[in-house]
C-alpha cells in the first residue's frame, strides 16, 4: 500500500504501528480514498470510439514537447472547461491551469495568494493539508467545524462571526474527505454572498466532485461547482486520481474566472515545476473526453453506490455498536463505534483490527481531530473493488464478534 495517499497524521501512525504493510498482499486497504485504477487498454475498451482513442493514446503519436506556457495540455483544459460550462457560460480553457495533482494545486494557490499574517477560515473535518499548509506559510487559521448531529452541515451564521479584517480566504472541500458530505446549493449561495460582501477568496477543493452516488442532480440541495456560483474570486481544484481511476498519473488543475488569481498561481507553478507532464496530460485528456468520461464516471459512481450499500448493511447489522451519517458523495464515510453510550478508543480499535484481521482503516481522533474530537470515530474508504470491499467487511464483522468486547472505551469529554 502506498502511504502517499494517506493523511499526514495517518502516515505517522502507520509508521509507528505497521512496520511493513506494503509487502503484505493480504491487507485490506480501506484507507486509500480513490477508486480502482485502470490501464490504458481499459480506457480504450470503455471508449465510445475505440479507434480514435487508440490513435490518440498510441505511444508513437504522443508528443514530448514542453507544456504550453506552463498551462498544461490544451485538450485536457478544453475538456475540463466543457465540464464546468455545462451549467454556465464563461469557463474556457484559459481559465484552467494543469498541475501535478490536487495537492500541488492547493499548495500553488496558498503560496501564491497568502502572506504571513493573513487569516484563513477552513472547513473541518477535512483533508488536513487544507489547513496545515496555510499554517506553514504563516497564516492564521480558524477551523469552521461541522458536527455529525447536524449531518456535517455548515452554519453560515457562525462563519460571519469568524471573519476578521485580515480574512483573506475561506477553504471548503465538497464532497468532503472524511465525511462524504457536500456543501449544499443553498449553503454555497449563502457562502458566496458573505465572501462577496467582504471581498474574500473562496478556495473549493472539488477532488471528489463527480462522485455523487447518493444525491440526484434534480435534488434542490445538489451543488453546482463553486466556480459557477457567480462570484469571480472563486478558485477550484480537482484531480484525475480520485474519481477518474488515474491514480498512476499526477494530473490536477486550478480553475478560476479571476485571471489575476490564475496569473499569480501560474507564476508559482512555473517556479516550482508543478505542471503535469505532456504524457500525463494526454492520458488525462482522453479520460475526460466525450468518448470516455461518461462510461468511466458511470462505472465508478455505480461501484461507490454498491459498496456504500454493503457498508450500510454492515452498520444496520451492528447498530448496537456503530452509527453514521450516510455520505452523499465521494469515497469516504465516518463511523462512530460506542459501548453503552461511551465512544471506543478508535486508535486501539484500528490497531487491533489491523493486527488480527488485516483491515486498515483510519482512527479519526488521531488523523482528523486533536485526540479528543472525534473520539470513537473511524474513517472508512469504500472506493475499493467490490470483492475486496465484501471481504474487508466480512473481516470487520468477524472482529466485531470476536474482539470488540475487549476494545476499551474513552471519555466523551
């Protein structure tokens, strides 16, 4: 298992307690948050025009020239612009920069737009890089917390109280890792209104955005991309490694209608060489083309929906010990394990599960909280192949029967 896809706190926990899991073929990895990767031949197989895809992906035809002015592959940018423009007019290839993955995108934005002393408000819980990178750059960070009792939804009135004179940026992730929650359309509208009044930049990490498995586009809460909310000072990021089955390449992007934001990010990308290679750009362009994208995303959304149903069945069978807020999108869910009203020690739970049943999941109080918040919670990723998901949940069920009684509890406080 490649630890580079795990939260930083989990990597440290992983090193301390799991000496060499990468060499174990029997490990059920429910930590990695992408969907199953595909090969080039798989991509050609799902194409609606195999002959054209074969021609475009033939190694002898792939150009090895330098990327255009560090903006990235033109066809890839054009495809992404079409996805954003499906709901609104005004996103073109010139509004998009290609990067070396979502983390590189977010880092480029933070380093280009933030200075020591700036104030950032960041959604929480969330991928920790979204608040730790601003902190490392000298920014003051306030966490905008969500709670399971409110179905992980924001309170925009609380946001108004957090804003300071030096607030430069509000950071969200929708769909969210680890909760699988979305920022609803109504909440996005309120967020944009607040940010626009104070001229605050909104950064929206939309790495998991296409994976809407439990909410329909016809639902009133279904969110458009934040770039389509009518506010210029929005910048969104994405990647092909999560929803598009291309974890083997590093192709992400930055999109904004504010050309000043894009220019600042482009300079940072150029200095740090954070643009995806021409080969990666060509593969990403084909995956996001009209020939491939519908079948690719359809397959992955169906897989997530199927696996989520398996996970829901496990939770219903073990309702005496665990509960959740069912995620609406993405590949992750937060489950709470408890005994007689007290949360279990989630780190001990994960260690015993790994040591005895070869299932790797994430202790949330360690990796997303401060060792007190999210006590009893674990994050489970459900984007794995269906057979692996079934086997992992069977092992988890056996653990619950044989060892759960011995897992210690901790204080609620």
